[in-house]
């Protein structure tokens, strides 16, 4: 039995004819939904172009346009002469478009600060509840690395952001971790520009304050003291607002 017959008998390729002006979008949506519902899994091949033309009762250019839309969405990979294969999910599929959107919309430092207040408080609560001994070791290693590069704002900034990124990861919420990875890249740009404008003494002062906050947060997370951790984070983000907004 052919691969296509097997998939059809399993309910994989039961698409409906399309009767709409924007047929390519309707075809795209049906196939997209089949992928999201799990009827097609990563590594599966979609039915051949000829089969799709027959099922959707639409022209070759219309079907090809729908397939191009699926490829642009990161859902399938098209190989000339080899058909379309469902892609494995990669976080970059949504991280890069989101980062581009934030840059194009010219998100202000104040808006980033307001978003951080909401996001990082939630991150912290999950981190305190779900953190592991491995997470605690990672926090201590980041703090030690930051201590070792005091006075060198470029490398220190990387450790600062790595600490907050680890809080996101320790919360064990995949969506938050993805969003924070995007925010991480934006913060590294905006904070880097601001740190560069400070004189050496002022920059070192801010670095020491950040480092002390991270030491305290590590202790509170270890003790699962959410109230103390929240207060510490609020003061930390207030310093961020003062410096960057």
C-alpha cells in the first residue's frame, strides 16, 4: 500500500474542497490546523501536490501559494521534487518574528519596564516554587562570574541578563522562557547603550548594586521566601527604571 493511502486511511489527508475567493489562505489554514492537531507530525510528508490539487479542487498555483505560506510560517520545508515535509518546532520560529516586531514598533524603555514588572514577578513566583538544586548552583555560578568581571560593564551585563534568564528557565514555563529570550536580546542592546554612556565610577556603582541584588535573590529563592524575593526584585526594577527610563 502506498504512503498516501496509508495516511488517508488513518485520517491524515481528509481535506475539504475550498470554495472561497482567497482559496490559498483557506488551504493554508486547513493544512495548518491538521499539523497543529497532530494529524501530521514532525517528519511527515504532506500529500503530493497532485493529490492536494484533487482534494481541494483548486489550481496548481493556488496550492503552491498555500504551501509557500506554510513554509514561510516555519511549519513545513519544501524540497523541489521532494514535496513538503512537516518541520520540527524550533523556538526561533516565533522568537525572531517577535523580536523584529518589537524593534519595528519602536517599543520604549518605559514600556519595557512596565512589561518587566509583570513578567518578572510571575517568573520569580514560579521560580521560587519550582527551582531545583541545579538551578541554585547555576544562580551561584552566575553571581560568581559577575563578581569576577566587576568594572567591565560589557561582560558584567551578560551575567546580569543571564541571571534573569535563569529565573525564567527555573520557572519551568516554556512560553515565558521563549518570550524572555526575545526580551533578553532587546535588553542587551538598550542596557548596553546606556551603560556605555556612564563614567567608570557610576557604572561600577550600578554593577555593585545589581550584584548585591542577585546575591539576595539567590538566598531568597533558595529559602523559597517569595515575599522577600518580590521586594528585592521590585527595588531592582525600580533602579532599572531610574537608570534607563
